[in-house]
C-alpha cells in the first residue's frame, strides 16, 4: 500500500534535515588536498600512469556505462519476481528503502574486504584501491537508482549518478551548488545542456581523489594499513550509499506528490 501525502511530506522533511546536516564539515576536510599532493610526489610514475588509465576508462561510464554498468534485470529481481522499473515506481517506499539498504550493506562488506586486501601492500596497492572504490561507488549508486525506479542505462540518469558521487565528496559550497542543480533535474534531463555537464566528469574524479585519497595516507604502512583500509573503504561506500538513497528517495517522493496534485 502506497503512502499518503502526509507520510510523504514527513519523509521529505527528514531528507531536507539530512541535507542541512551535510553542511557540517570536519575542519581537516579543508586541508585534504595538501597531504594528497605529498602522496602524489611519493608515488612512482608508473603507478600514476596506471591510475590515470583506469580513470580514463571511468570517463567512458557516463557515455556508455562501460564495464561498470550493472545488470538491471538481476537488480530488479531483488525487488520481486518479474518486476519492471514501472512496477518499482509504485512500490511502497518502506519496501524500496529495505532493498536499497540491503544493496548498501552488501557493497560495504565488499569494500571492507577490498580495503583490507589493498591495505596490506601499502603505497603500491593504494593507487589500485582508489579506482576500485570508485567502481564500487558507481555500482551501488546504480543499484539504488534501480531500487527507486530510475534506469542507469539511460545516459541522462548516469549524469544524476555522477552528481551523487560529486555531492558525497564535495565541501559545503559544492554540496549547496549540487542540490540547487538537482532541484529541476528531471525537467531538463533530456535537454542538450544537461548532457554537456558530462564534461565535469574529470573534475568529479579529481575532487573525489583529493578528498578521499588523503585519508588513505593512513594506509601507506604495509600490513597496518589493512585496518585503516578496511575502515575507510567501508565508510566511503556507506556515505555514498546514503547520499544515493536520500537524493533518489527525494526525487521519488516529489514525483509522487506532483502526480497527486495533477
């Protein structure tokens, strides 16, 4: 049974409260780029080249989905047998939230194992770990998109996913800017100027790397880095999954409220 308008408005208010809470920034986040600049200098050239090659591949995600595109049908099966995206759009939010949380938990466990494994090798596996977490981030956001009835196989929808990733790694000003951009996202999703924002993908990667990568300095020490790597990867996916759930849920609520008015 779908929610009444009062319940939708209550949940929407909770999401707005979460958005306001995102403005609280730890003071060391402001200094994030300084330690990572040092890390850049310490990293051997051939590892830089390998990471850049992976990042270049990720750029293709926004255009084609590449190998990071999730299996839509398999994801939908988690929501019910023989269910379609259209069916999902009418499911109760509590059911959607439950399945989205299950996907998030699964990805967090994978990220924890990934961080522990790469943390064992210190700096030489660190530069492999960062793009690996980016890949997991893209996949959990796609799974959450499907849970709320949105199709990541659509190029314009992948733009929204990029914005979610950008939001999770931005500072206060960046978060406020992205929230404003997303207010009318569905109204302009098929406009040419929306697609042109794909050009900011490289910027998204750079911001993500700088803001997330400096924390991985704790992972530089071989063996001991296992503990830091496991925790940091889990926390990164947790934050990204929460961002995806909140922003996609907000879109679904607003669409349902709009449908009721019409």
